C-alpha cells in the first residue's frame, strides 16, 4: 500500500489506510506500507503506532516536496531561536 500519511502522523488522512492495513492479516494478506519519512508532523500521535500490526512492514521514503522542506527548515530555525532566548 502507498499511503501519504501513516502513523505516527495523527491527522484525519491516516485512519483509512490504518484500518485497511489492520484488516488485511485476517484475510490472509501480509501488508507492506510505503509512506513519507518526515521529521515534522502536523499532529504527532505515537499511540497510533501501537495499532499497526507487528508483521506489517513500513517503508519510509524521503519527501521531494520543496514546500515541506522549507517549512521543516523554518520550524528548526524558530525552535533554535526560541531555545537561544531561554538562555
């Protein structure tokens, strides 16, 4: 399965592929999921990882979305500035 959003992302687009992957083993299928490898989540929910079946292979690939890359760098800069102000 190819899923743009997959746990630990917690936005609304995660739930359909997650439910689908959870039901595949009961039908005799072994699932593999290809999803984005990101360091910046809209809604980080590590609890959703516990719902992914243990035998499901999750393959993370880098995003080639330039806007996402810009936003990640911007977030890192803001976090660094905020940290520096605390000291």
